[in-house]
C-alpha cells in the first residue's frame, strides 16, 4: 500500500518500542508512519513472554506494595556489574513508572504478575518479592480491528497463555499437566508478548497511526547533517518533520554481526529471522556510534530438532529440559561444569577458555544427557512426557556406549554420573548447588521430592543431544538519555532517535532481569518523542 511522502514522525520497526514510539507521537498530535520489513508485526516482542520490569509503579501502589526509587537503583546497580551508565540507569528507574502510568491512562491494560519476584535475583540488595513485574492483560483476538496486520507468532508460549495463566496452571515446567480446557479457552486471546503487541497495535490504529508491513527501510535521508526521513522499499523517499525513530531490534539472526560483536564465534538465533541489525546498519552508514556491553548474561543454550522435510528447528532448553531432574550437562571431557537449572550461571561457564591445552572454549561442545525416568516424566523437544523419544536423539544401553556415540570421554563420564547419582539420591548437588536458586526451582518439578531439580540418572536407555549457545545482542546504537543517537565523534545526530534492543544496554549493563529490554524500549520511545516535540508535560490520564 502506498504512503504519503511527508510525515511528522517515522518509526522503523513494530515491536514494543516501535509501537510505543508511534503511539506517543500520535498522542502528541504528530502525523505518524510506522514501517515494518516483515509481513507481520511484533518482532522479538511477540516472541517473548511479554513481561515489563517497572519499579515503584502505580499498580504496585494500588495493591498496597511498598517500593522506592532508592531500592530499584540499588538493585539495578547490583545487576549491572559496573557496566551500566549511571545516567541511563537512573533515567530508567525514574521514567519507567511515568511511562506505564501514561499507557494505563490511555487505556492500555496492564496488570501485576503475581507470584513472580525480581528474577533472576530475588535476594539481591534492593530486590522485591512482588510488584515490579507487569504484563498486558490478555485481549480477545476479535478486539483487534479488522484492518490490523497479522501478528508474529511465538514458538515459546502457547497461544493466549500469559505469565499469570502459566503460574495458575501449575508453572511452565508442568505445561503438559495443565487443564487443557482452560488452555483451549485461552487460545481466543492474545497474551504474553503477543498480548503486549496487540494492546499497543490496537491503540495505534485507534489513534490513526499509518502502519505498513513488507516495507523495509533501505536508507536514512540526511540533509545538512540532520536526518529528515527514510528511503523505504516500494515507497521511495518519505520525509519526516520531527525525526526518525529506529526500533528494529537486535542482530541475532545476522551471522556477520554476531561474529563481529558476540562472545561465541558460532551461535544459534532464538529470535525471529528478521532480527538482522537493520537499524544499526542504517545508522552506522551515517556515522552512528556503537556501544558494546562486553559482559551480558542474556545467553541460553538449546538443540536442533531435524524434520523429515530436511529442515531443522532450534529448541531453546535453558529454562526447560536443563532444569528437570534425571538430567545433567557435560562437556566433551565428560565433566559437569555448572548448575544446569540456572541458565545465567550455566552460560557464563561456557565462556571459560582453555588457554594452554585445546586453546578453545573449555565447555564447548557440551551435551544434555538424561535417562528413561526423565523421558517418562518430562517434556522433550516439544513432545509431552512419556512420548517416544524421537529417533534422531542419540541413545544407548550404557554410559560407555553413549559416550562413544557422542565422542565424549567414556571413563570420565561414568565417574561423573556415579558421583552425581551418589548425592542426587538424597536430592543434593554439593559440587554446583543445583536447585539452590528460587528461579531454578520454579522451572523444575515442584512435585519431585526433596529437590525440584535433582534426581539420579540410572535407568536405561540413556540419551544425549549436543547443546549450542544462543545469545542476545551485546552491541547497539549509543544514545543519550533522550534516545538521540550519537555520532562516533560524540555529537548528536540530529533527527535520529532509537529505542529497544537496537540500542546498547547502557541502562542495565551486564544484568539480565526479565522485563528489562521491553520496558527500556517503552521508556526511550516516550523520551524520544518528548524531546522531538520539546515537551516536558506528563499526562497521567486515568
């Protein structure tokens, strides 16, 4: 569909940051265009669980929960590991509740996620046991206007199931024991990341935002050092009076950018294939600065599932199989190296480099191994508990035979399993403390006696699959606290703004707290529009 040649505000990307940026611009009276290169809207936001981490928020106060800026800042400093920019960190804490209050005032329905603490570190200084985690209230699919473009589907959450629903149904670790009638009822709703996208998309459409899919931006238009619009496929040059807001997400599906900026030379993307760093590339072409946070805990692992048609599907296992009892992960030497049930502690260990001997990462390759008890009790590769383990999964009647098939040191594997089983029968893991974190227990098996994450591996057949790391973008556009993109020489690139994962993680550094990236995208979207139009007004309309 054609677009006009002139707008007040142009947004590139349709995740939470892009939709928020479009909504705020429209609410300020700007003629707004949002373009998306995919044929669906939502990007990585729609893939996600859809949580927002917002300290000291209005919904907390209405629920009688005490919180403070001071505690939130303390918590974020702890998680940042020293890699956060102080001004960005404080801006996040102060502006997040204001942004959420305005969205609530405009009819975007959000709620507290009850039963979820600050994860993954609920005992850290400044943390809260409840109240800071928000999500969109599930929305009936029929409430999205007929003219709305289709939404990106998520491979991670069942249709219509929110975090709140998952908790009430028994937890993500017990997905196959959920009440299937309630699961069926939920499928008529948008929820989780899709629900957040749907809520913002509906608000944008009701506010007359022009939204176009299948329209990638190919170039930024620059006149006298200022960004004045974009060149877009099938639309040509489109000009913007106040600026261009980049919200294109990360580069996880761009192999060259991954090799340029990430820890591991080879990783698998657990993001949509459209996450190829478009916004970074567009901005770098005109001299934008890139900031890298060299330590990030936003990494997981998973395995490939081959299909009969020759294709394969990546299955993220970090908060699923790795946390269940009757399993463990070993490296090529047949040794365990971390607490498998807490993915942040686990993936950090993947970065250990063997300098003197193999001169490569010490714990790559690594393998998930499990026994027949696991296969009977827990889901694997998307199949329910008790389903036959697919033929592509390596299996054997003994540990030595399995080690030979996986090219693992067999003698060491047998010693590792024997030592683990000796403690696991009593529900202990003195070597790595598996089951000691509240997060690990929450995604394990609460029905299992003694320890939700630990049980021996002793019933054949034994199974094994190779695991591969998957990361989130460590690099992004460097912006100021108003979302203005900075040039490599330190000056502002006038007319160019950015928000969400296309920007560097300067607000939270090394930390990985569920809800950070989506909330930070909303914050910068709001601040960018406010800067562009020169307003300091706050609109808590409820």
